[in-house]
C-alpha cells in the first residue's frame, strides 16, 4: 500500500480494509508510510496493528513520532510498547525524549532493565556500549544440544538474535560462542563445549562504533559480543544495527569532507534554513582564510603589475594544487576510516606521497611546459616559472593532503575535516608564495 | 599469533606448535596472516590446517594466493577445496583465474553446480545475480516444524545461511520466508505455512549491488532472496557478502569524488606507479580545463591591467565558488547512493539549492562587503563588484553542483564523478566571466 492509497482509504473511512492491508506489510515499510502522517492519524492506524507488529513499527518510527505516540497513548498501551521494545531501542528512546516521557518509560520497563538503564546511559555516544543490547542467548558449557535448544525455544522470541549464542561461566566470563547453525545440525546429546568455538572476537564497551563496524565487515559476523575489562559478557551488537551505523558514519564523512556540519536528516527532509546553517560556517571560515591569498597577491602587486600575463596562470596553478591535495587527503581519510591506514603509518604515507608527487608533478609540468611554449607561445622564462611552480605546488599539496588527516587522527579529531576545502585553502596560499618567489628570481622582477 | 611469531616458529621448524596455534585462529585472521608469505610457505602451513578450516581460509585468501594454491596442490587436495567451497566463492574464483585453473575447478565441482556456472557467469558484474549463492534452505508450506528442523539438520552445514529459510511451491515460485528463530521457538507440530511471512522483500538478478545494499540497510535482514521475472527463487544474498560490497562501493565513491580511478587495493599495498596512473588522468584533464580560465583572464587583460587590485580577490572568489559547489554535489551524490534522492527529484533539488544559494550568498557577500569597506578600505565600487560576484558565484556553484550529479545518474554514469574537482573547474570559469562583466559595468573600464 502506498501513501496515496492510504490517504484515500482514510478519507473514505474504509478502516477494515486498512487494517487488513497494513497487517500484511513489513514493519519498516509501515513505519515509513505512517511517519509523514499527522499524530492523530498515525495513532488511529497504529492502534489497528496487531500487538507484535505495533512494537516493531514503533521501533522504526522517527524520534518525533515515537514521542508523539508515547504522549498520546493510554498507560496500558504505553506499558505494552515499553515491555516489548528491545533494550537498545528503549535506551535510544530514553536518550532523546523529554523527562516526562522518560518517567513513563521507566515506570513500565521491566525491573531488571530499569537497573541497567542508568549504566547504559553512561556509555559514551557512538561507543559499542551505546549500541549494544542485553537481549542475547547465553549458554553454559555443560548443556547438551537438546537442553540448549529448549533454552533457546524459551528465550528466543525476546532475544534480539538467537543465531549466535554465547557460552559463559558462572562469573559471566565469556568462554566461547556457538552458532545456532551448529546447534541445529548437531546430534541431541552432544555437549555445547564440544561445539563451541573459543577464538572469541569481541569489542569492549568503550570501543568506537567505527571500530565495531570494521570488525563486522572484516569477519562477516551476524552478532558481536561486548565485554568489560574483565572479559565478562555485557551485551551484544547485531549486524542490522551496525549496518545503520555504517551508513550514517559514511554519510557523516561525506558531509564533513564537503565542508558541512553533519546531520542525520535526509537532504530532502531538511529545511532550507537548516541546510544554510550547516553549510555557512565552513564557507565563512574558508572565505576569510582565502583572503590571505589575496594579501599575498597584494604584497607581490609589483610583480603582477610588471607582468599581467602571470595572473592568467593563477587559476590553473590553484586548481591543480587543490585537486592534487584532495586526492591525497580523501584517500587517506577513507583508509583511516576502514582501518587500512593507521596513525603509525605517517612516515610511509609521506614517503609514498612524496614519490607520487614528484612523478605526477614532473609529468604535469612537462605537459604544461610544452603547451605554454608551443601552443600559447609564451616566453621560455615564464614557461619555466609556471612549470617549476606546478611541480612545487603538487609536491606541497600531496604532502599536506597526506599528513593532515593523520595529524587530525592523532589529535582525536575526525580526519574528514582535513579534506579538499581546507587543503585547497592552505595549498593556494603556499602555491602563490612559491609562484611569486620563482617569478621574481626567473624574470628578475 | 602474529606475523613475527609465525616467522620465528617457521625458522625454528617448530611445526607442531604452529599447527596447534593456527587451528585455534579465526579463518579471516589466518588468511590475513598467511597472505603476505611466499607461495611455498603458505602451502606448507595451509596443509597443516584441519580440512574444514582450510576451505574457509582459502575463501578469504587474495585472488593471487588462491591461484597460487590451486596451481600447487595435488588433484585430491584441489577436489577437496572445490567441493567444499560455497558456490558464490567458486564463481568469484572462476571469474578471475586463468583458463587452466578454471578447467581444474570445473573438473572437481559438483555436477549440479557445473551446469549453473555458465548461467552465473552471464550475470552483469556488480549485479545481484553475480553476488548470490545457490546454497540456501528451501522448505514447503506443508512441512511441520519437526520436519523442517530435520531438513535443516541435513542440509544446514552446506548452506550459506540457515537463518532465513525460503518457502517455495513446486514450480520454485517464492511464497514466503520463515526465520530459523521462529522455527526453533515454535511447537513441533505447527505447519510452516502458519509460521511463514508472506510480505516478501526480494531483489531481481539484474538489480545493481548498490540497490541490494540499500535494501539490506533499510530492513536489517541477514539474507535476501533473489528472484527471476516469474518470481521464482534463483538464489540468496547473505549479509556478510553485502557488507563487503557496501564498503567497496563507498571506497569507490570516495576515490571517484577525489578524482582518482577506483581500485580495490588498499592504499599502502598499491605501488607508487599505480597510484600515479590512477591520479594523473583527472589531474591532466582538470589542468588543461583550468587553462580556459586563463584564457578568460587574457581576454579581460585590459580590465586587470587597469585595476590590479581586482586580481587579488580572484582566489577568494574561486575558492568560495568551489567550496559552495562541492558542498552541494557531494551531498547530492551521497543522497543518490543511499536512495534518499532520486532522479525525479531534480526540480526539488534545484529549487532547494536556489534558496540555499541566495541565503548563503547574501550572508557571505554581506560579511565580505563590510570587511572590504571597513577593514581593507577599498573603493565602494570595488566592494560592490566583489560582493555581487560572490552572490552570483555561490548561486552558479550550488545550481551546477546540485544538478550535475542528477544528470550523470540520468545518463547512467556514476554521479560521483560530478564531485568537487570537476565542479570547481566549471564554476571557476563562470565566476571569472561574471566578475569581469560586473567589473566592467561598475568601474566603467
């Protein structure tokens, strides 16, 4: 059912038809369908949903809709939603909603959950701790396959995943894991300790979500255990949650690389004024910085006045410098994000960029020299000046572009801010200084 | 065990110790550990692995190592590897290796697989068909939970995932799906048709892998069915395979946005000369294009000569234009990639960028006007010229940056090529023309 059909059916008050149509839909599509509707209509349709589906749809609503629903529903309905919500979704909700809703949520949360809420709220934002859920299946070594299956049957529907079960000792120390695939394909009387794998790959509560995403991508797991300093199992992170995180992290990197403040809203849903606010700060900073290049030109005004032709090569030099620097910085930023490059690789990166810059710079300068001399037919001294500057600019750009993201990482800043726009501004200024110094020397100005 | 320990143990010929250490490791880590070793040492250690683990490690080797191993092993060993390899891994191998290895692989492939190989090799690169595997669990509606579990127990170890089982009719038409979680938590005598869900979300064999990745992220599935035109189940794609694809797609977008040819090798592993070859084409194209801006300046040389001060604002105008355009194009490129923006949104995007540009442009120009008049103390006509040009430049940049990625998508090109570098070059030329025309009018030159 699409939005238009739904609106028509609502207008015609064909509620029975709506009820039978929506019960067939996937919870994600349903949440998407209801999200743009006004609070009252959403509530009307939300109440038609079977109880299980309603909670799943609720978990996929936007934060505004969730708050709207929580404010509008009866206490009994609120209790039903909260009790069936997975713990990580509940934590997400608590982190965002106003205090009166938080009280409502805590009132209806299960006793064991309420105690954990405070602990979870204390994990740093974007850490493994803030992503994990407590609803996992834990087994012990001495269980048989039959006993394990009986346990899974009992707790399976309230666990976020049953596909990886975790084996813990009496102190909750993680001893191994076993996939449900292994359990269902094994004979009934085999012991879990003979099925489990003990090459545990885990993350700790304070690990950054980007680290967690890279572990998932590398090993192809459906779930990952989160442990504390004493290797005790605290929670798990499931692959569906981390895929959202990966997409958001990448979008954030794109936004920062483009020089805008990161936002989680989609482009079309963000109001114009908000987009202006996201984009303006960097544009202002970079505009003011770019006036320094103007100052440099003013200082060398005599050189420019003596040979106006020199100014016509400035755009080409600036653009080539900017592009060379962006290439290096963007690839290093991505390498850092996926874990291909580490901070300690600084010297390797610089040496590599140095060699690339010399090769690329000499080729570009060569092409440029030939073009200037034989097509544009400029004076050979000018051709040499421009071509030498080109080599120096490419070299500067690639070294600056290669090292700044690593420095940002070292300073615990997001390397993505060291992308094209900033590099371009820095390289422009350096390129102009080099250009005028070489011009003065070569042309005797 | 790390690389250094392994090398020491090899040198000391402590093979028993190596054997017991590697058997404990995760297959991904093992493949990573062995990959840099020479072919002979890899083979030596590869042969120490338990048979099951060996095949898993093989699947995670780089293509070069896989070919090396296939060339070096005995026929019996090759047969063992090929028979246990998942079908999608086998297809990947066949697509890359030389003909003599292909023959070896086909010789040892299972009969039913051999017939399918040709069909699979015909799916377009980067399509759902080229990603999928045929090793899934299919059930029929009339089975009981007990019968279904017995079937899963039988085929589970040779299926790439057992966590989503697909319900098909006698013509292989997909009727629904049921999660293993539902099966293991249900009573033994319940029928699959009462457990299964029929709101099927599927992709078709020709769908692009980016589309497939977006479906996974949206719905949070662990597997997705691939169907043909008649809704018959052809294969499945699992979440671990799609996570690799997502990471590669994003890295490719980053590379193209930075103006380099996409490559699958990591930065540190790519030779300098290869990196130069990846980066040089765009640098050359953009350098030559940037000379057009030089030509424009030559045409207006009289204006520049009459007022050299005008040249000092060119870097600021060019940079602000480039940054404004990059912001728009990068966000649109990302929006297209994640499916937030579609081709049909062209008019909405242009209208949004127009309003953003006017707001941002006027604010930037205002700041700039005040700075020029009161700090730099330039002539009011020059301040007006520069500020008006700034508004026009931001407007041009945002419209060009907003629309070019959509045009690329329409032309079935990768929108990512319409990123910063290209936009900057186009906007530079337009900005200069506007600048000189306004200057001529305002300053009467």
